[in-house]
C-alpha cells in the first residue's frame, strides 16, 4: 500500500476555486464606519486592483498566472500521505490521510498566498509591502515571497513572539525583510497602545493596525494579510484542489476533513474545493478546529466587527470575540485571532461546515504522538487538527467504522520546540476563555444599524 500519493508538476492546478459561486447565499459586503456597504474603491489605498477584484468576484474559477505557478513548483504539488503508522499505533479501522504543507520553504501553507499577493502587487507598481505577523509563519512567508520579486517587506511582529521566536525573525531577515516588535512607536496606532499600556506584549489586532496605517500613508506601499480575506482563502484552495486529484489517484474520498482555524485560510484552502462536491449532494463533513482559549467560531458573537484593534479596517460580518480581545498566551500563535473569515463564519452560521474547540494540552499530546508515529514534528497550530483526527479515529475504533479521515498538516514545528519543551516539562496549561470576557466583548462591538 502506498504511503505518499504524488502528483507531477504539470498537475499543479491552473485555476483557484472560488466558493462564492457555490454558496447558497452571497457573502455580506464589508461596511464603512457609517454602516453602509463600502465599494471596492475604498480598498485601493492598501490593496492592488487585481486582489480587490478577487475579493468580490463571483466567478467559480480564477486563473493562476504562469509566474506564480512557476514559483509554486519549488514545493508544489505537496504530497498527500496515508498515515499507516499512526493508524497502526491507534489500532483504528479508520484510514487517516494528511496533506503535507510543511514542505514549503517557510514551513507552512502560507506561501501559497504570499507568493500570489506579492506578484499581483508588483504587477501594479508597488515596491514595498507591510504586514503583521504573530508567531512568524506569515511574516516569513511574505518575506520570502517579496524577496523573490525584489520587493521591500516590513513586518510588525507581535512583541511577545518577537522575543519568544527569535529564529522566525532571523528567517525574515535572511530573506531581506525588516522586522519590528509591535506595538512600536513608529505609528499612531502603536503609540496610542504604548501610552495606555507601556508594557503591552502586543496582539495580532494591534500589529494589523500598525501595518495598515503604514500602507495607507504611503503610495509605494501596500498591505498584505495572511488569512481572513476572501482572496487569501481563494489562493489557498490550491491545497484542496491538489488533494482531490490525489484522492482520485488513491481511489478514496474523505468522510471528514479537519483543519486548524485561525483566520480561516488553512481550513478554507483544504475544505472549500470539497464543498463544491458537498453542494452537489455528496456527503462530506468539513470541520474547523480552534483552541478553547480563542473560541471564535464556537463561542463568539456573529456580528459586524473590525479586523484590527484600532478600528482602521472595514466592518465585516463574522464570528468575533471583540476586536480588542487579547488572547491568553497559548503557543499556537497562528490561531490567536479575535475574528474569522466572513466566508467561513457564514458557512458555519448556516450549518454547512462545523467547528470544534480543543484545549492546549490535548493538542500537544496529539502532536507528540503523531511525531513518534509519522516522524514529522507538527506546528502547535497543526496539532489542533491532529487532535481531532485522532479523536475521530478512536471513535471509529469504538464503532468499528472504517471512515476516511483527512486533515491538513499546515506546518512543521521546528521553530516551536520551546513550546514542546514546556509541554514535556509539564509547564503548559489549558486556558479556557472566561464566559464573562466573551459577554463583555459584546459591549465593545461597534454599533451598526444594518438595513
Ligand atoms: C497560520 C497558521 C494556521 C492558521 O491559518 P489560518 O489561515 O489563519 O486559519 C494553521 N497552521 C499553521 C502552521 C499556520 O502557520
């Protein structure tokens, strides 16, 4: 039996899949500060036209430019693995598959959109990109992509990660990017936070405010976001599209697809192409997995909210914990975002995709078990998907069902070994997000008169 299901470079998909074409209801538009829908023009200060067009497109297929596919060839198509050894360790009748996105140069799925975003910006004469990064996966992906097109990249890195993950910072600098510990005193948004909280350890929301402010104030600079937006999820569908071809080769099809969910691009990337089959009547469960410490989809409010802390972004209808939410310092930095993609939120609200939350300790237990079975040491974010994949497989052991379980191995954990050390030393904790804080967030949501 095969372990790796591989595709040739000629089989890299030629188009991204836009789920909007198959959704029963159109996604709600972003709103301006006065509560009325904003047109695409309002975004031109920070995004190139081509990406804004993708953001609002209803076309099912969007062609991937040849130059982007050439760069994808450096690591794509990524392998689909059958986790024979994990299955054996679990003693499950289930079949477990995973797509290995950790083979990209930056070590996660994020370069799939970083390369695309850098290229489209370059086409429109932009020479500098600003962005935020939490744990560093996104910043390093954009640093690599920008460098490939000779662009300057400036990264606002959440301060706590800047100090916890020095080697992610070194990676960005190796690829030529400038990295700042956010909040900085270089932007209005950063200075405002520092005035109130001089020792602020930062948050993704704050770092986004800083990066957006910089992009909005300079003609040569645009802003790049690593998740959440429709065009980012679109670029990531390359993962699910390849996986569908690989399952066809394997003569199999998943019963359940699991992916960790921060802003939603990892989940959307692997799950959306299968949604097309689901919309056509096929039975397949699509499950987004989040931490109990940042339970956006499972316990958040479905409401209009900002994407950043300072309130510079348009308002988007999404599950949110409140834009001023500062999550507990769990190690899955990529999952510590207060909001979620509009598309994933809507599908969740409409019951077309599922969401579950899992506590930190169980995710590391699952990650260690996976590493010992399959060899690859997964990122803490990825461990969330692995936890639920193992739980599904153990359930199959009880029921005797030979289900086909598929998860996305979104990244490796080579820069997260300090977190594994803490886990093995018994220093990690489960931190649930308190109900009072979730209720309090409601008070801070922007008041929008819709309709
Ligand atoms: C960023 C990241 C995630 C979460 O991705 P989203 O698109 O924000 O949901 C998951 N796994 C890894 C390894 C990541 O770097």
